């Protein structure tokens, strides 16, 4: 009986995960490519408040704020502020070792492509990729997150994904098989 209890607590402890969020926050969108131009989204749109986001994470997780991290019993949540084209190249390559789930809420193709390229070597069998705006740009296969994922799959044919589940109104997820 005590062996079961010890194994349960060890397993529970090993289930802790670290979460990373990348966002421009106050600056909002920055359109990197003419291909990403959209009638409703312009430079600076869809901005958010960094401090409010950190406080919200603390409130919902019961965690403790230390710098850009919220420490929780489930694992640490770290928000990395800035444009992905600036923050990802400067990120310690060993900071994120494996990806279980990646949620893309970037809307645009260029930043999505940058992130997909960054996580490519961190994906494992069963990794799930969720695209919040997969059907954005009137569901065009040549624009936005959908285009970035299609292009990523074509460049990396060794990575086999299958459709997994719909995500909200406009999203889709895929699982690496």
C-alpha cells in the first residue's frame, strides 16, 4: 500500500510541466510580410496588458509571481514579452526541451512560421499543435496560420501530422504521429 502511495506521488510530481507564452502585449501586431495584411488587423491591433495577464495567471493558478514567471504547483508559467522574430532567436535553445502542446494564437503566417521552425526539433510522437486562427483569412490555404502550417509540413515531410480536433470557432489542432 505505501509503495503504491509513493509511486502515485512520484508520478504526480513528474507530471509537472512548464508553460511558455510569447506575446507582443502592449505593442500588438506587427505585420512582417505583405502576405499577412488583413483588412481588420493592422500594426498595433489586438494588444494586451502584460501586468494584467500575469496577475490573471496568478489568480487562476494560485501561483506566486517571480519576475516574468508565475510559479504554480503544476509547473512554472513564463511569459516572454516581444515579437517572436526578436525573442525566439535570442532564447536559450535548451530552455524548452520537449513540446507536448503548442497553442498558436498568432493569426499571421510569418510569426507562426518562425515559431514552428523553433519548435521543430522539440516535437515528439503525440505532440499536439493547436492553431487558434487556422481558418482565418477566409479559410485561405495561402495565408495566415493555415499557410504557415501547410508550408511547414511540406518542408518537413518526415513529420507526419493528422487532424485531431477543432478548436473554438476558427481553430484546428493536429497531432504528430
